[in-house]
C-alpha cells in the first residue's frame, strides 16, 4: 500500500475545526482550506472568546469556501483575504428533489387534516431557533407543523408546544431517510 501523502488540510467548519486545522496544517506544511457552513461564522464569529481564534484561522487559510454569499461577507468582515474567499452554494439532487403532486404526497404520509403545513427538517438544537418557530405557530391557528428530525431539544420543544397549546398541530415525524425528505417537502406548503 502507498503511504498517505495529503496535499491540503480541509477543516469543514471554521470554528472550532478551523483553528485546530490551522495548527495541524502549519505542523504538516500543508495549505489550509476552510469551509464555512453557517453558525460557525454567523453565531460563533461574534462570541468574544472565539472571535480571535476564528480570525487567526481565516487569515491563515489558503482558501475559504462558503455556502452562502452572506457567509462570504462575514468571513471578509472577520479578516479573511477577499481574494481567498469563494462562494460555492450547496448542490441539489434534481432527480430526487423536484415538484410532485401535493395531494398524493399528503395521502402517502396519511396527512388527513387540512393545511397549510410547514416543514422543519434537521437537528433539534438551540441554534436552529425552533422556540421562535413554535411561538410563531401559536400566532397562526390554522397552520400545522411537521417536525422531521431529532435532537436534545425535543423534550423542551414538546413542553413548549404543550404550554402554547399547539401540540395537536405538530406532527413529530422523527428522523427520516434522505429518500423520504422529498415526499415531506412535496406534502408541505413551506419549508
């Protein structure tokens, strides 16, 4: 077998991975590529204890890839060289994610109640702002919410739903396989 000969070190999140990646890349004599995905810059970049580490990693990076234009601007605001920042949006599998008949999708999911339906897909963690979603849902009496995913916040969210009187309008669908997500998206009015 051939020995591993890396040519670059990729850190998938600017914080905390970026700083550790910067140290490792320096020791290994490799260029560092950072990938900014969202909360690693937008939330953590403004935290006083993390900001200096994030700034050092951004300045040391040979290249920085961001999934949104807003993240590209934030990276530059935090000290990244603009010539090294590249906006590359996340891709979409157009064979899997395409328009489908909403009525048929709702029948497949056995959604018998009238809509509109909102959909959340993801980890139930504080950074997602789900408490705000639930507050908004309490102000829109005819709207239903499908929660696809799991996470440590679920018991807190269930209690909040009970307190707000919206439990009967929330469907807890648990974690679903990637092949099922397009069906949920087709059944809903808003993601």
